[in-house]
C-alpha cells in the first residue's frame, strides 16, 4: 500500500474554500470591508442595527426599513422565563461562553418556524439570535451574582439596552456610543475560525441555531475569542509602566507572545485597533483611571520595538489589544469579553449561514468534506491484520 506524504498543517491559511459577498479583509493594506463599505466609515456613522441589516439583507436600510428592523429586534429581546430557570440551575462558576453555547439553541422555543426551510424563516431566526443572545449574556452575569435579570428597555438601542440589562442603569451617551461602535467593529471578519465553523455546519443543511451554537464553541477557544481576555490578564500581570520592559524581555526570552500583537491576516495595524485606541483612552478618562490605556500604549510602542530588534521584522496590533482595556474601563468583567464578541459576531455568523444555504449555493449547498493525508501505521505491505485479544 502506498505511503502518503504528510501535509503541513497550516490551518487552511491562504486556501480559499468558498466565494462570499459579505466581507473582505485586505491584509497588506489593513482594510476591512463589509459588503463594499470600509470599516472606518461604518464605525464613524453606522449603528449596530444598521450593520445587522446590511449583513443580513445585503444593503444599507432606508429610514423606514431601519425603524422596522429595530422594532423587530426589540420584539425579540425578551426570552422565556424557563430559560432563566435553566440558567439558575447551573453552577455559578460556569464559564459564560459555555453557558451561552448551552442556552443559545433554547432560543428556538420563541421561534415558531425554527428549523423550517426558506430564506424568510432563517432571517427571522437570525434576528431572534441577535436579540436573544444579548439578553442571555446579561442575564447570566446577573444570575451568577445572585441578582435577578433585568427586563429589556425598548426605549434604548441594542448596545445601550445591553449595558442597562447588565448593570441596571442606563449608560451615559458616550459610553453607549463606544459600546455600539465596538459591536460594529466585531460584527464580521470573513472566514475566521468561528465563521468557518458556522458555514461548515450550515453546509450540512443543519438549522441556523445549530450552526450558531457550533460557532460559539469555536469562538470560546483561547486562540480566537479568548484573546482579548488574555490581553487583559497580561496588562494586570504587568501592572505598571516601569515593569513593561522586564515583561517584554522575559516573554521574548521564553519564546512567548505579547498578546494583542500579531494577526494571521493583517500585515499592518488592524484598522479596528486604530479605531479602538482613542476610545480606550477616553473611556479611561470617563472612568477616572487611564492606567490600562497608558499601559497598552506603552506596551505597543516598546513591544513593537523589541520585536523588531529580536526578529528583524515588524509586528502589528490586532483588535484585541485595545478592546480589552476599553471593555474593562466600562466596568465589564473580563470573562464576559468573549460573550460580547459573540453578541456582535452573531450578525456576521447568521449572514454567512444564509449565504451558505441560499445565496451562493447553486443549486444546493456543497457539503464541506476536506481530505486528509493518512500518515498512520501499516503492517507490512498491506493493512494491519486484527489479532484476537488473547493472542496479542
């Protein structure tokens, strides 16, 4: 039997597996595009609700359309009481991402057409997921802290309402705007690990709730959605600006990583990081503590310099580098960072599920089924012969 040559495991980097009209990431230029629109323009002017409409319906909404879409999301914010009962049944130290992955499929009970075929049914489910996942995330944080969930306030937009459900008070205008912008920036990023997971599951014709639950599982990994958590842990470990140089030397001597620096695609600073940095600074000022921004900024400068001296090549900021200090300055606990990512990225995930199952499928979705180079053992010239257990 012929032996197979091992295939280098590159995580599919550089391999195009499908066509998409949703998002483009131009790594060399440092550009991020949502359906033809640059992230800079969208982050400056668009609300998260507009971004959700753009991703799901393939264009920016008219004024009346946006109002109707916003109301549709608001109508879907409330979740059944039995979902809260389920959350109360869980150990309070359960990881919030695990809770979100367990609870998200249960949103199907508020969706009479869940699992039924058709674009209209799937779009309804997408909206249900966008609205419901925010409610679940806020509710779990309160329940694990022995507090009752707070009903949504439909006078508030999606971002402000989440902060209200989380903290029990309406956020100030500037904080609400910053959080809304964060949701815009995290909404979509082409075929990243979690999005690919959602599309792979969707390619089997599984319903959208199954696809999104799988995507949440993918995002829960430390190398994906957990990266901003590790950035904040790093900042806390450093603690003060005078310890930055020692930290950098120690981590590079050990062959480790400076979290938040480096990206699989961008060959310049992540455009989202550029937008987040001044927001982190301002949020620190509003909170009365700019340490986390100042640490981040100095670490960026000194980390890039040290990396160039050691490796003779540049390294760049990714989205996690400044989102960590920004969320932390908002008073959001560190282990909620990844659920916040999921709350935003569900808009992109659902758009990809719809594209996989309807828009780009001709005539039907093509089931993802990559091959693998078998490099296991053979016994002699042919396959191994089974030996009964008493004779082994």
